């Protein structure tokens, strides 16, 4: 479903890529990495881009907007207090949310801040809307 234009997309997507192991499986499960990957890969109408800087900056800004942190007053250590959930729902016919069709770029995240009692939602449906099959 993806047109892999340059080596970096291969690193993000293809396990048989020569450089796939630059990121560990643990790294790949981190929300920050997932955001970066989603932004880099994009949607069906993305154009070729050979500069990674804007993706890094946008990922960092989005992450800071979505995830809350607290500083320990004694150790001065910063820790993440938000909990991130990747959400899927199923009905009698199988997957129904975030879309009926499963796709790497179709996702719904709920980011919960327990202190502020806020929930942020980040949703994307690859190649169409929620209501199309």
C-alpha cells in the first residue's frame, strides 16, 4: 500500500531492510517513534520529501502537546505521567474502529493525563473516511 521512495521509509517499514535494526523493537513501540513514523509515511496524497528536519520538529511539537510530564522535586528527573492507548473496536463483523480496513496508517490514540483529567485523541484513517468500506 505504500510507495517506498527513499531508504528512510524502508527503515521504518520493511523488516528485511538492511538498516531496519537501527531502531530496536522497544524503540518502535514508543509513542514518540509511532508519531514520527506516522508523520513520515503520511497518507495517500503525500509528496516526496528528502529533508527529515521538519518531520523531527513536528513530531517533537505534537508529542509535547499530547503528552504531559512531571518533574520530581527531589531528583529533578522528568517523567511522563500520561498514558497512551492505541484503540481499536470490533463488532460482529470484525474491526469497526478506527476503520473497517486494517492499515498501518489507520490509527486512533487516546492520551490520558491523570492530573489534569484530560484526554487527547489522535485519529487518522488511511485513504478514506471512517464510514467507507
